[in-house]
C-alpha cells in the first residue's frame, strides 16, 4: 500500500480490512482455519495477519514460514509483506522450502552434497519402461509419470502401490496394477543409477530425515515457530506429513482454503485435511471469508446457484458468496449447432471486445479438456486474434522456450552479478532470435515472440520479489514452474483448461462446452467424481470479473445429429441464465406429420430426496436407486407383462423393447399423450412408432395388445 508508512504500527495494518479479514489478521496466535470463498481477499487477510503478528511482537519474521502452492503466489506474498513494512518472512512453496532445508541438512544427516533434482521425470520414466520392454508414446509416458507422482505423494512404494490403488478403485494408465508397480520399481532404479532425485523425493527424503534425526528435527522446529498454509484444500498426504513434522506439537498454524475449489484429487490432493482441521486442533478458531470483491453480483449469483445443494443450502464446507461490487451485464448461456460454430461465435465476440479496446490479456476462453481448444485456436487464428494456450506442459514444450532455457542455464554459470537480471535475461533472449519490439505479423511468429517476452516479464517479477535474484535463481524458478505446470503470464487471449485457470482471473471469460459429457466429463461415474466436476464449473464461473459467456453445442461436427444437452450443473440457474439453461435443440419428427416435442433433459437430482443422481439409469428414472419407487405397482406390473409378451412375439430380449430404467420412468411419470411419452429418455422415434399407442392405452387402464398389430406397419 503506497499510503502505508515505512514502519506502520500493528493497528494500522488492520485498517481497511472487512470484519472477517480483520478477525483473521487480529488473532495471529494459536490455530486458525479460514474458509475463503473465491475472490474474497484471502491473500490480503493472511498477509495482514503475518504483518500484524510481526509488528505486534507476537511472532518473529524469520521464525515464520508461509507456504504456498506456486512460486507466483509466494512472490506476491513477499511483495505484499514488504509493502506492509515487514521483511524477513519466508514465503515459499512446499518444494522450495523443503529443498532449502534438504540442501542445508543433507551434509549433516547423510553426508556429502545433496543430489541434483531432475526438472522432468519423463525421460527417466521412459527409460524405466523401456527396461521392462514396454513401449509408450509421448502421451503414454506423460500418463505414466503422473501415476508415479500419485504414488509418491501418497507415500506408496512399488510394493504397496497395487494394494492402495486397488483399494481406491484406481486404474493404471494402460497397464495392470502389477505392471505399474514394476514401472515404479524400475524408475527408482534409474534415478539411483543417475544419482538424481525428483521433486517428490525432495519432500520424501526430508520427511525421512525429520522422522529419524532428532537433531535436525529440533533445528528445523527452532527455526520456524509459526506457519501459514495457503490453498490448504490442495494439500496431499505427503505435504501434510511434512507439515506435521515441521509443526510437531505446537499450535501456531493458520490454514486457508476453499473446499469448493478442490479440483486436483486425481493428483492426491484432498480437502479432508482442511475440513478435518478442527478435529486435529480442537481449539482452532474458524473464520469464513464470504465477501466477493472480484465479480459482479450477477456472476456471484450464478456461482452460488451452481454450488447450491439439493435442499437449497450450501454444500459441505463451502461458503455462500456475497457480492461487493456494482452490477454488470448478466451472464448468458448460448447454444450453437456444433463445435466449429461455437468456436467461430466466440472468436467473433472476442474480436468485437478487442475492437472496443479490451486488452487481449483480459479475455479468456476456458474448457474442460485440452482437446476442446483446437477449434477455438483455429477460429482465433482465422480472425487474426493473438492467443496463448495456458498450461505448463504446452508452454514449456515449445521449441523456442526449451532453447531459451538451455541458454539461461549456460548464462547462470557465468553470471557474475555485473548485469541486472532483467537485462541479462533479455540479452540471452536477443541471442535466441527475440526482438524487443513485437512483430507486426500474427499467428505463429507472434506467439513465439509472446512466449519469449513472457520469460523477460518473469525475470522482472522475480527481481520485484527479490532484488538480489541472479540468473541461477531465475533458472530454479523456471524448473519449479515446469514441475508444477505453472506457465508465466503471456500477452494475448488466454486459452486454458478449467484446471489450469484456477487462481487466475480475467475481465471477460468465455466458458465453452458446458454440456453433459464435458461438464461433468463422461468418465466421472461416481458421486465423488461428479461433485468434483461441479467444483470445476464453479472455478470457471468465478474466474470472471465483469462478463461471463457460457456456451454449448448440440453436436461435435456440422450436420451431425444434435444429441447433447446443457450441463446438469446449470439446472436451477434459469433465474440468471434464462430458459436456455434447460433447453436442447429441437429435432424433426414423424409423429402426426409435424414437429416432435424436444426431448426433456434427464433429471440430475433425485425427485424424492434431492441428491445428485450418479448413474445414467438413475437419471433416466429421475430417482436414486436407494429411494423408494413412486409408481403404482399394479401399473408397473401391467407394463412388465406387456413388455414380456411383446418381446416374445418379436423374438427379442425384453430390454430391446424398453430397458428397466425406461419402463420405470414410464410408470413413474405416467404420460397421458404422445408428447409426454416422447419426452422420456429411452423412448426414441422408432419405439414411439412401434409401441406408443399400446403403452398409452396401458397407462389409460387399457389392456395390453389392444391396438391392431397392423398399426405398427
């Protein structure tokens, strides 16, 4: 804060905080858990808490460790603390803090110098698989690497992996669990022969040292007396174990997180640590940050509706956001006939925004899967709009970025401190073919220039956070970003998956592909998985400050049959998004020679208890499998008898006539006309023509087979 005096008083640090933020900041001792909704100023709250603790004398800055999940967040925290007149606080990622301790204590605990940390594990994983005569393409190696990471953050070995994976119904990528165990074992052998460790080993080895060496453990605990952990919902079992060892039996810890933004469970992250904090620390104070300063009331209202529980309240652990900004344009839901049409429409809208003066970097297109970006990339390129695909893997795999980082490593060895880091980085980039001025051409040339320019900007950010930073520190920053899939900010319209968008914000957000199959993804087949998909949509919605455009398409390709429906997570949002949140494309019909009524979307919540429906059969029926049936049993028996006789007459299995789920839905909804019957999932046009009249007769207390068979021809 520019108005803050050089050495402010503790009380001055509390000025300008809202009541909940002030409660966090003004109570710096003892355990505290902060449930912080999206855009509620959690970083402001915890940095002011640290500053108040230091300036009031409750804590010493050098004995405070603030742990974040990205280097960017750590740098931002250090900058804010410096602006508050507080220096000396260690703000680092889990890996950076652990690596610092490991390098310091390795000679004492193990002897010699600590081994080199591999920036990537893909090469070692590929070699490990090759030794087992397994062959994988680039994507397969990436998936194997992710599975190795999952095993390690859950502190599993090659001996314990298969049992743990089996217990959680986890499947290895393209292998059975025994074969994956062999890959893990081979990978460890490759590392040992190379004399290197990976990023997970940094935490694992430090945990081992702290558990087995009391002298080192006492030294670490003497160094750090107070802890703050940001994004605590993303902590995995290994990180929690390290935190427990750092803390021991002390109580000065503040954790901050949002259960509604838990979207990385596939990596081992779990909100259980956040939600169970008070059971481990019974005297912990709990504070909820609910005032959203980021988004307009219209966007906040939609976010709350997406997250609302079946009974209308909040889901476990989440908060209900309260908008603090003035009104803006209402979010809209748009339907397009196919994916290319959706992409073209998004590009056209973005072109209008840029033409009106909106900076490209303030616009984002978000999607569930990386494959969805291709159509948007093509549409933006055709429109001459600069864009960048966000995501550490894509960014750091670019040829120009890889080559620049190699040159940076070389420059680190000869950096004598005579040239400021930002200037040195730019000199290296100029040698790699970069220019200080952006090219007039668009497309690949512009994207290449923007990629390298982002490295220059990253050097500026690093020096702003640490004025003494040299090229070696810059290279370490790049290595950590590569490991954590954290690409730097780059000018241009941002294309990002919902996972990659977490923690970021833009003035305008286009959220595409908001249909069942993408949100939730078709592979989400458990209630827990579906809930995580809901949280992904919530994260996407809350990235927008001023404008939000949600869209979906009826088909993947032009001319294909429109079979998609809006995401079930948008059910109940018509008060904001309009009736489009419940509509699907109309299709031609042969019934009565006119248009067939559109198929009603299947229910996503149980009509009896209100819980989310997890399976396709439950959504067809509209009721949980555990809830009692709501149909007339005599009617259902008549329908079953009719189905049996009909299937025998046609010499086909009974399910070919109607599945159990569809038959149950017919009995429960008891439609009285063709329109009502055709709206039931599983009653297609052919079955309507074959059986519609007979079923309606049965529902009207008619007798099976009362219709002349000739009517079916």
